[in-house]
C-alpha cells in the first residue's frame, strides 16, 4: 500500500536526462514534482518536459528508494486523463503482424470499459504501445508509451449522472 504526498517541485531549463533509459532529448523546460510515500522512504519524481515548438508533453517517472529495506514495485501506473464532452468518442490502436506493423484499428466507444494491453514483456509488432482518442473528430489526443515492458490502457466511459 502506498500514499504519496507532495514534497516539492522545480522547473529547470532543458530536458531531464535519465541514466540508462531512453529519454526526450529536447525540451524547453522540465517541471519535476517530488512525492513521498507516507508508509516508506519511497520517493517519486514526476518529470514533465514541454517545448514551445510542439504540442507534445513528455513525461517519465523516477522511483527512488530512500530507505535501507528492499522494496518490490509490482505496478506503477503512468497517468490518468479525463475528457469532458457529450460523447462521440473513438479509440485507435496500432496492431499488426510481420511486414504489416502499425495497422490502425478504430473502435467506437460506448458506455463501459475498453482495455488494450500487452504482456509480451517487450515492444512488439503485434500491438504497438500507442493509443489515440478522438472526440467528434474535432479533438485528437495521442498517447505513446516507449520502451515499456508490459502495459495496459484502460478507457472507461460513463454517462453523466447529473
């Protein structure tokens, strides 16, 4: 069990370089938010890189064990976002096979949950780690996870209760 609380934040010029990991090489500024778990010495550093020349937000998470005991991280979820609109959503993912990678598969969304996942343990031609959602063709938001082992996207659509 974890309960992360805000500790501090900083804004630096340029992109944050991560040792031994792929990373964004260009950013005008990077916001780093540091959180601490109330039950352990575990720290999370959430890095968000932005550039004025692009609408892309690049982020990564650093998990730091500040304690003496070993910790086993079983899951680390990357992000959550919400879209407010009155419907008309579609989800696009990239599927494929040998010599036919990245074939778009578009699924209209209805109330309920859609899960796109992979347990291959590596990026594969069978299912790329990308997802794009569109709202009435006026707004398209894309999400791509690079260099991730196992992953899943969950899309939940619920009606407005009010």
